[in-house]
C-alpha cells in the first residue's frame, strides 16, 4: 500500500470532502508500515474497502416552526463499517453538517469503537438543522420528523445512534419517543444516551469527559507527571466539556478557561461546582454564548470576545467542541504560554499543522479516537444493560469505564512506543484500531 496513491484516487473522487480526506490521510500515514507487513491485507484490498462507507442514507426532513412556516433540512446516516459489531455512532445537529463531515466522523468512529474492546462498528449521522435559537417545541417537531425518515434504517442489532454536537438527552428523548411510536415495539437499546428512568445508563452524560480525563491521567503517569494543581483550558460548554470540567476538578486540576463561538471566559481561581452546573443551563438555553458565564459570575469569570480558550496560559489544553478547532497558530500560542500537553476530547479537534507542531516540539499529544472513546464505550455498556434488562450502579459503570480507558491507553503504548521510549499516541491509536477491524474484515471474506 502506498498512501500517496490511495489519497490521490480519493482526492480525485471526492475533491470537496476536506474533513473526510484529512481523517483518512492521518490514519493511512500511521498504518502504512504495519499494513505492508501483512500481504494478506493487500491481497484482500482491506484499505480500499475500509475507506469507503458501507452505505449512506440521505433524506429530506420537513417540519413546521412556531410561526407555522414550513422548514426543510437534510438528514443523513453514514453506516461506515460493521466488521466487529452493529453500527454505532452519534447524531449531530449543526448548520455546518455535510456528508464530508459525517464520513470523517463515521470513519474515525470505526477505529474508536474498535479501541473500546466492545463489539461495535462505526457510523455517524445528523442534519444541517441549527438548534440555536429554537424552542423546545421546534426541536421536538424536528426530531420527530427526522426519526420518521430514519427509523427503518436503525435497530438494536443493526444500527444504534447516540447523541453528539447539538443532540443531548432532550433530543434523544424526542427521537426515541417517535421511534417507539413508529415501530410499535419497546426497544430500549435502539438509541443510547437515554434518560435514567427509561433505559439510560448512569454516568452516560458525563462519560466522554470523564473518560477523557482518565486517559489524560494515564498519559501523564506514563510521562512521569501528575494532574494535581495543573491549569487546564477547555473549549465548549456542552455535555463533553461539562464532564471534562467536572472530572478535572475532582482529580485536582484547575480549569481556568472555557470558550464558545463568541469568545473565552478566563476563570483565574478555577471553575467552581456552581459554575460547572451552570454550563448545563448555558447549553440548554440554545444561545450558544459563553459570555453568559461571566454575566452569571461577574466576580469569578472574565469574558473576552473573539478569543479562544487557547489564548489563556495553561499546562493542559482540552479541545472539547468541534473538529479542527485548534489551529497551528493556536498551538504556537499555547506552547509559547507554557502548555506542555494537549488531549483531543472533540473528534479531530486539532488541525494537522497543530498536531505536527505539538509533536515536533515535544508536547504530549493524544488523538480524539483514543481520548474521547469513553462516551461510546459507556453507550456500549448502556446497550449491554438494555439487552440484559438490568441497571448497574454508578460505581459499576465507572469501574468499567476506568478499565476501558486504561486498556485503550495500553493499546496506544503497545503500538506507538518509539525507540527512545516516548509514545506516539496518534500512531498507536490508529494501528491498534485498524488491526482489529482489518483482521475481522479478512476473516469474514470479501463482502
């Protein structure tokens, strides 16, 4: 396999799909050497098959807003790969959603799910629907219209969606309610991220952020460092950032910056439990303004418009919001201000230039497919509980999440350790995930 040849073909075929091409190139560059050590992979054309999704559903979503006006959006579900289990991946509602974005996310999800040790394939879906400024009634009507088109394509042993950007517990509830009405069967396992009273798992809302901090802890321990007392910057204020802030504080770190599309809030003394709770109110308001934190806590949080969290001097940067949110210039600013660790909590949160700058300057760096896998891992645990019609305690779920994140870290170390003993977490995560999926594809024949 030659990465340049495969990428040239994909670029000619999908010239406008930048996110998808970026994700594929990162993986292929990491796995090229190990792939070429397995002639059986080459013979079966594993990579050529793996980079294309199994299928993509595209559909119109028509709904009525509060003014009685008819609105039309596009909905998608990309079922990327089911070699190791049923399709599993979130739904994203955001005005920037495109097929390229969802193909990149489904591709990444395939390897992320493989890293969790659980039997789950990769998928992603969503819509260009923008929840910002929408009422609860409008969001409910949109979710119901979206599920009306999607429901025949999913199922507890076929494809199990979850939440993502713009899709939290409220949206999962509306989606699940419509699915039950259409299917006329109570499938507790057809969506994950459900409410605790109707099949959801304890700790699922916190799981992505919690798991990211557990992974970060292992990464720091491997490097001979400690998280206690370290200053942390994170982007976003949805479920992921909320979980990350909660666990970072619990582990003894000091979250001194959170950001949103409008700017950054500097919190010199560190985020408080009351401020962390308020992050959920900010997300639920659909205003998408981090300035609200400074308005609510004027003596503790100080807002600067147009700036990112990466402008605040910190030890550890945790991108928690959107893909490609941290640029090479941001990376240079972080390093100049003393940052020595960056862990992607969002999917592909750093641009390639930023990753290369971190790696070339000895900054500890780990990719989203490893760092944020705790969310989908806990979704897998939710599926297990649903299938067995049981509910585990918070301690049981947290113990399993701890074990999974430790296992992911060990896989990264196994495949990513350099001759000098340091770890290339990008390479380690990509090879570990790829080997599991590739071997499963090989054993199941050419399909």
